């Protein structure tokens, strides 16, 4: 019995040692890190697409989904139909550029959306 307790103690101490060594080798993320670190389901997104996702969630997600129609149409691959300049003009208020097929509500204007933000939004919807 004494031998079993000694072996169990050695295994536990060894396991704790390995745990502490492995935790010590992890580098914490600090402010100002230049490398983009994906998280929470964003592992397949580039940094620009991730920023586009944030824009989508803040401005578009109330009426649109990527893969199914809601109040507005699904926006997956909208960048294949329209270029960034057309999208930004549409979101700034020129609603004649994109024809709304069967949707009674007109998309809200986003006059402060920049060209870069619209480009990132299209990268997310790819």
C-alpha cells in the first residue's frame, strides 16, 4: 500500500510539473500586438474580413443574414454581384443602383461608412 501511495504521489507531482512548464511557455497577448489572432469561430477569417464581420453585426445583422433571407435578402457573395463602389453608393443613399426584388423595406442609409469599411464588409460576405 505504501508503494502504491509513493507511485501515485510521483505521478501527481510529475503531472503538475508538466502542467506548469506548459503554462509557462504560453505567451500572453498584450496591447499593441501586431499579429491578428482569431477567436470564437473566426479562424477562417482574415483580419479585414473579421473587421467586416464586426461592421455586419453592428449595422446589417438586424435585417440580413449571410445565408438566408430575412427582412432583407441574404448577403452571402454580394461582392460577386456588385463592386465596392456600387455598394458604398447604395449604402450612402443612392438606392437606384441595386434593385430590391420583392422587399418592401428600403435598406437604411449608412452615410458614414467608408470605402475601406465597405470593402471589409464584402470580404466578410464572401
